[in-house]
C-alpha cells in the first residue's frame, strides 16, 4: 500500500493496553510506525494530525462506541486505508457490517502479526475461494444470533438476554463456554 520507501503507519484501536503494547512492538519490529487509540474519541483526535495507511481495530471496545464506529470513522478519513477488524466476538453479522463500513478483512482472535499482515496483503476479494456444501449447525446459528444481538445492544448482556428471551445467567453461561476475548 505504501509507496516504495514511504513509512508504513499502523493505527491500533484497542482498549486492552497489554495486547495493544504487544501488537505494537511486533509491528514496530517489522518496520511500521505504530499509533494507538483506545476508542472513538481518541481516534478522532489522533486523525486530526495523523494519516495512517493501516489500521487494526478491536470490535469490542469499552464505552459507548464499538469498533464498527471506529471502522466507519477510519474509512471516512481515508477510503484507501487498509483496515482489519480483530475480535474475540466473531459472527457473520458483525463481519458483514465491518466490510460494509470499510474494513478489508475480519479476523477472529487469536490472530497474530503474521495473520494481520497477510490480511492487509489480501485486501482484494478472491473469486477462487472454495464454496462448501456444509450445512450450518443449530449450535452455530444460535451462536451467530447471540453475537448479532450482542453487537446490536452494544454488548449489553442483560439487554441481549431480554431480546433473545432467555435468562441472563443462561446467556452468561453460554458466553463463558465459548471462551471469547
């Protein structure tokens, strides 16, 4: 993406300081200049003076805005920026929304620096990807519905449980079994 010799600037939007620090060090060793924002407001402040070529955005951020709002802001700032959404809450619904809002890729955690760099390099779609005949299991459909509703409620477990018509403890147990984030 960067012209030959131009610095590669990566913006990490992540509220987990330890994870962001680890990811930043790994990308710095690969020659990137790394910036960090913990949410939408710090991101918008940073974009007033910085122009990153790449971004890694966590889907679930503390506070009012999700990573999807950050993807939208980054894409509005620079439509050519390569944005990868990284999440422990992967679902088809959030993947589709992330791509529609401007992300070039969507990766489920755990993912490492190699995975993220490969995603930047595969920003274009692949018409040769294999279409499988596998049917989706009830368990997978349930999990996707839970995550779709979680995203719609801003990751509010009580409201998600109410919308799904299940007890809050049942939902918490199901989320705990999946070992997300």
